[in-house]
C-alpha cells in the first residue's frame, strides 16, 4: 500500500549562508574547547588565561599579532592593552570594529616579561592558529609586526622590505605585513606607513588580488 511516506523524504536543503556562518563559529568553539587546557609548552603552566582569539568567525580580515601581554593574559582577550587600544583606533579609521574582524596571535599564552616567543613554543602553538585561519578562511591576513611575519609567512626581512608586498599564506590567502601597533606607540612617525598599508588592505578587499 502506498502510504505516501516517501514523499516526506525531502532532499537535504543546501546549506544556507546562515548555517555556514554558524558552522564556522561552532568549529572555532570546538577548537577552543579542545585546546583551552593546553600544556604543550611550559607557558601553559604560567598563564592566567589562554588567549584564543576574538572577533567575527566570518571575518574577511584577520589581524595576527605576536603573543598576549599582561592585560591579555589577565582577560583572555587579544589586544586589550595599550597597543590594542591603538588597534581599535586603526580599525575605526577603516570604518571597522572588532566585531567585523578576527584578531589572534602567534602564541596563545603570555611569555614571561613579554619576551619574544621561542621557536619551540611557536612549533607547539602555531598549528592552533593555522586551524583558526583554515576555519575562518579570510580574504586577507594582516601580520602585525616582524614576529607575526616570521612565523606565519616565514619572512625574515626588515619591515621596510616586507611592507607593500602581497604574500600568500600557504600559497593561497593574500597576506600583508605592517608595523605592530606597539611600534607606533614608540614611534609615531610609523603611523603614516601603517595607514598606507591599511588602505592597501581595504583596496585588496574591495577589488581582490
Ligand atoms: N601585542 C600582541 O602582539 N598581541 C596582543 O594580543 C597584545 C599585544
Ligand atoms: N589612521 C590614521 O590616520 N593613522 C593611523 O595610525 C591609523 C589610521
């Protein structure tokens, strides 16, 4: 007997923009839950909070800094100290806010006295950031400072030579390098070149590469 039941078996609806967006947030939250207790390097024992990253899982721009400092370790949020306040102003000048972009660091835990990350710390931690980039799949990555360029793009050049070029993260996602906001706090003359770099970022977002 034909019960008509078959007619109720509908093909799966294609993922809507909304469900795709939710899934990036879900994937990030699953990754966070997997790594929040991380002890892969000794910084796990000295941190107050792991600083995972913050912002919009569907962002088209990712900003990648160096490592959490005192305020970031205290709050678990990236770029909330003095350099972070400056980053907020830079975003505002681009008509963006933290809710439009995604911000993370090469290291998720604070190195003692804010020393440079060690290679063995980066080796343990970078795969987490790489997974975040793969989930978010931004249209452009903006490396803030030399440590970010060194470990994300394997570039060991003076900032003057890195700036202005468009690199490709893993051969695909466009990436640029600019000064770290903390460098601008020490040297306000760097504001203009940084602003030129941000205009380039906006041009790439608008026109593609
Ligand atoms: N400097 C960084 O590189 N990252 C932060 O999160 C804060 C300061
Ligand atoms: N806009 C400026 O004028 N200066 C900056 O440093 C950033 C944005």
